[in-house]
């Protein structure tokens, strides 16, 4: 094999390697693209519930954007009674979304799944958070706890896009 043929073969191998690398990223990007409905600058109302009744209510602001070549989703939440910085990513090895929550009290990581148009975050077997869009083009997130076999809403944030 001459130098020219070896050079062409090496070039083909490099192209195949790069093509495989791009294809390997595609499932992760597809999974992250499912969350594009969350992206925006949102204003709205945050409510907490106790025994099915609104206990606190206040203004809420949330900025959600992709970062790192759309491989993570960054959420910045500010309400009158809660500030969170959250990162969502998809782990191809686990085939699971992960929700990394940071607050003044510390950090946590929870598994999540995308199901029926909602991102569902599982804090534990009895606590879950839903992120979804509304028919009006808004965005809603709410939390529930399993109490005596029933899912009870603990908070709800409703938003409209400012853009």
C-alpha cells in the first residue's frame, strides 16, 4: 500500500470515528430537545398548599435556558419564599434524566423521566415534581406527596412567557 492509499485510508477511518461520535451524541440531544418547551423567561405565581388549601402565594420568576451545546438545561427560580438553581441533564448510560437542585440549604440529585409531555422528577417514592406546558402556551410545575394512598398537591407554580 502506497503512502497516498494509506493517507486516504487513515482519512476514512478518522471520518468514520467522527461520524460515530456525532451519532452517539444524537440520542442525548434528542432527549434534551424534548424539554425545549421549558425554555424561556417566565413570570407567574407560586403557591404552597397545606391540607389542600393555599398556605402561601407570591410572585415567581423563572429563567430556563440550554447551556453547554444544549447538553444541559439550566433553571433559575426566584419566588418570594424560594430560590433555586437547577441543572437537568440526560445520562445515556442510565437512560435517565437527572435533576440537580441547588439552594441555600444545599444540593441534591433526583432521577427524572419524560412521560406524556411532562418531565417528572422523583425526589423519593412518595414525592414527585411535574414540569409541563399549559394549553395557553404557558408553563406549570407542581409537586405532590403520596399520603394515605393519594397524591396530594404541595405546591404549584404557573407561568407565562415574557418573550
